[in-house]
């Protein structure tokens, strides 16, 4: 014959186990809701490797130097695209750090070698702008498929490329922008021209 205490005891133990299980489930759910604070990956080192620096230092012509620097930057960007496709995001951002270093070298050399003057310099600035226009689209494509902790650095490099485009355009148009003459100034100019013509007729 079963003890009369065994049934209430079993109920008590069952309730205790259910209560403990409920606490564990609630704790696990709470832990899942807790999100770790976002931590961005450290920015990549921005530099030009020695081999590429030696290669560029031997080119003294501003146009040729700029084109070579952009060609080397293109190689780094293509490598970053390949690494991103292989989900090697840290290595990809390291390549983009070198990419940025090469772009900085091109912009700095062009600015110091030409001082933004002359048709040849303007053509080179325009070439820099057109090249970076295509690069910006590719950098944005990399950013979209890169995890957020690395994407912040890709975004910063993308924004840098856009800023360089702005600098290149400003340098390109700096000596060629013609100030539009206002209506009043135009009228005054025409009046002065007529007065001068009249004065010359009188002299004759």
C-alpha cells in the first residue's frame, strides 16, 4: 500500500521542477535579448608599400605619376573585392588602407608638382575624378556585403574617395570658371561701351 504522503510529495516536487524550469527558460530568454555593444574593427593602416613607393618615386612627370598611382590603387581595390567575396573582411580592409595611401600619394604629388595650373594639370585632375567615380561605386558595393564592424571602415574610405573627387573637380574648374555677369553690370558695361564709341566719333 502506497504511503499517503507520497502523492502530495510528488506534486510538490513536480511543481518545484516546473518552477525551476520556468526560471531557466526566462533567464535564457533574457540573455538572448541582451545585445553586446557594437564594436567596430580598428581602421586599417594607411600607407604605400616600399616596392610601390620606389616605383612611384622614379616617375617625376605629374600626369604619368598620377596614372601609375591610380593603376596601383586599382589593383588593391580589385584585391579587396576578391577578399570580400571570400569573406576575408579584415584582409580586404587592409588592402583598402593601401588603396587610400596610394590615392593620397597621387593627390599630394599632383598638387605639389603642378600647383593646379595649366591645361595638362586640369586634364590630370579630370582623369583622377573620372577614375574615382568608378571606384566609389565599387567601394559602395564592398560596403554593402561587409559585416558592420568592418563596413564602418569601408564607408570611411568611400567617403574619402568622394572628398578627393571634390578636390579634383575644384582644382579642375578653379582657373576656368567664368563669373556670370549680372543684368545691372551688363547694362553698365554696354553703356560704357557706347560712351566710349561716341567719344571716339567726336574725336574723329
